[in-house]
C-alpha cells in the first residue's frame, strides 16, 4: 500500500466519524429549524439575526484559535492546559462585558430600544463558548467527534425546551434570543465534565497564564483569519439589515442558511478531521496534494448533485422546511445554489492550511476573499439594492474566490499549479451542467421529465468517464 493511499484511508476513517457525528447534529438542527420557522416570523428572525451577527464576531474573537492551537501542539502539560483554560475564562468574561456595552450602540445603529435586554442571554452564551475552547480541544485531538455531537444535540434539546417555555409566556423575541445561551451552557458543561476521560484531561483553573505563548503564533494568525472570515461572511447581513430592513434580512438569512446546509453536510463536516489527520505529513506535501485532489473531485461531484436538486426543488424545500410564509426565499435559494460546488471546495482549504501548519498564508488568503466579498456587497447594495441582485453578485464573486484561494494554496503548500484542480472540478461538475441543460431545455420541447430522473440520466451518461478517475484515486 502506498503512503498516499494510507494517508487517504486514514483521512477517510476520520472523516467517516466526523461526518456521522455532524450529520446527526445537522438532522436535529433541520428539525428544529422547521419548528422555529413556524413559531417566529421573518421579521422576528431578522431582529434577532442582527444580534447574532455580532455575537459571532465576539465569539470568534474570544475563542482566539485556542482549540486549533492546542490540537496543533504535539505535547501539552497539565499545567499549560490549566493556564490556557484560566486565560480563556478571563478573556471570555472580558468579551462578554464588552458585548453588553456594545448592545447600547446596536440600539442606536438600528434605531431600537430593546437590544440591551435581548442581548443579555447572548453575552452569557459568549462567555461559555469561549470557556469551551480548551475542553473542546481535548475531543478534537482524539477525533472524538461523536462525543461533541452528542453534547451539541443535548444542548439543542435543552435550548428548545427553554425557547418554548419563554415563547408560551408571550415573550417571542426574548424566546429566540435566549437559545444561544442555553446551547452554549449545556455544551460547555458536558465538554468539561467528560473531558476527564481523555488524555488531555479535565481542565481546571491554573496560574500559568503565560502558557498561552506556546500556541500564540499558530493561534494568532488563525484568529486573524477567523475575524477576516467573519467580516466577509457577515458584511452582507449587517448591511442588508441596515439598508433593506429586518424583514429583508430575515428572508436573506434563511435563504443563505438553506444554501449552507450542503456546505455544512460536506466540507464543514469533513474539516475537523483534516487537521489532526495530516499533521504528521507536513514534510510530505506531495502525498497531501494527492489526497487533496482526490477529495476535491469527490466533493465537487457530490456538491454538484446537491446543487441541482436544490435548484429544481427549491419551492418544495422552502415549503417543507420553513412553511408558506417564507415564499420569498425560493428565488434567492435557486440563485445561491450555483455557488455550492465552489464554496464546498473552498471551505475545505482551512483544514489543509492548518494541517500543514501554515495559518499565516491562510490568513492572507482570507484577507483577499474578505475584500472581494465586502466590495461586492457594498457596491451591489448601493447600485442595485435588491436581494436577488445581491445573490447573483455573490455567486460570481464566490467563483472568483475559489479560483484564487485554491490555486494559491496548491502553489504554496504543494508547489503545484491550478490545472490539476481545474481538471478535477470540470470532471465532477459535468453531470450538473448536463442535467441543468436538460431541465431547462425539455419544457421548451414540450417534454416534462422529473428533475431527479434527469439527474440520474446525466450521471449514467457521464459514469464511463468519471468512474475510472474515481477508481484510480481510491
């Protein structure tokens, strides 16, 4: 067995555990989304979505790349672990207090008077999220994604009970705003309690706060990347809420959320397995390159199939997932579906950058992507202030970011060009293009075929071409 094959199989094994764990979590999230979408209106979702946009910023800043930094470090003593845990507690408390003060500015920005109340639960949730960084790293180091999933599901169920209890008291906005706190508190409690069974051990408060220096360089660039990524992924929400209003933000946020589920099910479920698996192959970039190309082809193929289903079945998906009051989501979801294949591949870049220990260039890649997205969002909302126009512009820029980010990663990490990546992507997306062509052309010819049958036909036509490639890369 070749070393690249061994690495690929090792990665697949870790991916299977991560994917099964994440899929169970996402299944619960989908069911809860269906419940919440029927309890709350788009306007109510929009009001709370504005808080959540900024909650994510404070959480990213608070987590500070600590979990990934601990995973990247080969050895860490109990004293260092406890020192970093104490540092995270102080950092979490400071950031939660800053967020409470920020809520008054949020009232002024969006001309409301209730954010300082609605956001108190979120402030407490930020503290527990930051405090979870060290115990969470214990699970990621050992690839115990199944335990993380169980803790997340438990947190979601407790949060659902809390939301329903507050909702029945008539406090609708407070009900949905309270969810992040209950989720974060339960997840931290379970992460901390069960971490005693893992090699890293259960963290306690210690006095070696200087231990943070051991992971500061790796975590520092990762923090910078996460902050840049936050702004690139949330600038649209911030500006849509300000320019088009809370109702439009509610519609846009749900459109984007439905589009993101395939990303979550594919790349985001795989990413946690990449870094700890390829860490020990940092001195063998050619092997990692082979594995990366295998992953690109298969992920691109799956993402293309999913994109086609979402495009053709958007109305059914929205009706099933959100209900009749969300019909405005349908055309936006159809537009965003075209970005799923390239976003899926781009989203996996982080795992390879971290696994190869190069968070510095990962940060530089993120800076370029963030600048492109921010420029696109601002220009579009100023020149063409509509949700459909914004979605079309974002699809175009996501393709540009994919070409830049992936080509730069392959050049820096592997010394390879973009052509091998392009071959993999073109091959994996042919069925999607063929099925889409058939779907759009047949009605013009007076023929009506079920979309899934068209996709099956496209896959059968292309199978002789794609199968040998998949066999060679297995």
